[in-house]
């Protein structure tokens, strides 16, 4: 769960209360108060039943909220980032080599293509292709 209490409250509202509320409103619209009361008298776990009924509509509401601001409707998942040791340098942030003569440019291009080819082979190995 989220460390921030307001974020935890928002997540609970979005995931637990919103589907139940939407299902109750839908039942009231379809059959009036009698059908809302029926949800609580007809099953052993009325909240689970209502949550299941309103889940599709709640999902659509959460996706609409995400279009307004990403993460507003659906929680942003926390991920663990770690370094993976590699047998080659992956630093592509440096500037390209300085301009040189035609032969030097050709040699630099061949070296760059060889590095790219090696990286692609390594990626294919890791992907199991």
C-alpha cells in the first residue's frame, strides 16, 4: 500500500468503494431502492457482489481519470530498478567522435556498426531468440 495516507485513501476509494458505489447507483436506476436492498439480502457477501457488478464501469472511470492525469485513476506501480552487469560498455551518452577524414570516418562507422551488432546479439541471447 502507499506510504502517504492521502494516496492510500485515494487508492481505496478507486479500487474498493468506486465499484460498489457505481453498482448501487446502477441498481437504483434499474429497479429503484428495492433492488439496492436486494443486493444486501440476497447474498452472503453483498459487497463482493456489488464490487463485481460495478468493476467494469469503475475501470472505465479510472481510465478516464488517467487520461486527465496519468496515475490519477489507476495507481502507478512501484518497480525495483537494479543494475545488470554487462560485458560491454553501454554508454551512448557521450558525444560522437570528432569529424575526421574519409578513411577515419569509414573506420569509425565500421567500429560503431560492430558495437551495435554485438549489442543486438547480446540482446537476442537475453531474450532467448
